[in-house]
C-alpha cells in the first residue's frame, strides 16, 4: 500500500517542478519586453540572481565550500549561453530561441563522445537524428538574409553552450551545493560581461518598467525558478525532473502565444515536436537536466 504521506508530499513537489520549468520558459519573453542589448539583459539578470542566490545560501544551513577559481570559466560560458539565447529571441522569436536551445541533447552526446570517448547507443543516435531534422524544419529557407536562420544560429549556440555547462557541472554538482554553485556561476557571468557592457557604453537610463522587468527576470525567473527546481528534487526522481524540464519549449511557446501573440507556423510546430521528443529520449539516459 503506498505511503499517503509520500503521495501528499509528491504533489507539491511536482507543482514546484512544473512552476520552475514554466518560469524558465517565461524568461524568454523578457527578450521581447526589454529594449536592451542581450549583453545588458544578461548582465543584470546574472547580477540580480547572484545576489538573491547568495542571500539564500547565507541564511541556509548548507555546507560552505572554498571558492574554486575554475568556476570563473564556467560563469563565462553561462554568460555566453544566455547572451546567445536572448539574441536569438530578439532576432527571430521566442519559439526559435527556445527550440534552438533545445538542440542541447545533440551537443551533450557530441561532447561526451569527444571528451569522454563514449560510444552512441541506438537511442542516442535516434536523439541526434530527431534534433537534426527538427532544426532543419525550423528554417523556412536557407538564405543568409533570413532572420529566422540568424536567430536559429544564435539559438544553436545557446544549445551548445548549455550542453557544455551540463557536462562541466556534472563534476561540480557532486561536490557542491547547487544553490551556491548557481550563485557563483551567476556572479562570474556578470563579471565576465562587464567589459562588453563598458564597450557598449555602459547601462543606459532605465525607467521603472525596465527595472521591474529586470528584477522579475533575475529574482523570479532565475533565482526563484532554480530554487524551486532544486527543492522539487528532494521528492521527485531525477528522471521525472528531466522529463518535465524537457517541456520548457512547450511552456515558453504557449506563453509567447498568450502574452506576445506569437503564433508558431506549421514547420515550427513540427520542429518543436521532434526537438521535445529528442529531449524526452535524452532524459531517459541522462537523469536530471541542469536547471538554468
């Protein structure tokens, strides 16, 4: 007979998990709402999230670990990942940005084969095929003047850098608290972007709306979503978390439809179906998908 207490705690954990993934997808809409260069959006997002996660870790009972300078490099990769993600959305659409990012299972396989010498299994080869065909379906025409192609290129860069983060973070996550790890990486992502922000002329004057959006992006859609995701893993399995996380493009596209009137075309929906299917296949092997 199932433990009623376990079932009772599982429902809130699943709700928290879905809420986290909705917020990860929701973050993409800020690329349309904020009339700022992606570098400045990510600088603010990372700095605000680092402060929020640092405060959360400071008041918790989690163990403290000394800072490892190698985290600076991982933070720089995180910065590039987010800049590419928001550039994709601004050049094309929320759907293209999210689906380009969803190519990361293919790059995880490539990186693991190149760095670890892993051989692909049949399901992994199927994942690679699904991602490749799904990405091809997103492009209406292969022309250098096509904005969708430009946006997809940025999105694929976002997917590649996220895959690199996932491979690198597997080493760190076994040794360090996830909230502290995310806080350090966000802090170094912000630091890495400071020279680019100065080159762009610094932060322009922001009105109350911009400040509110940046705070919501950094606190709610980054620090808050990450905290919900990690908290849910105390109850739900890593496999369940990975399956739900694969729905991020679905949630993001639905929110863009409701709040931005972005209506995806037939090719986009077909590509989305294949890319989400690839993420689900990949989730059966990888355990949990890294929160972002």
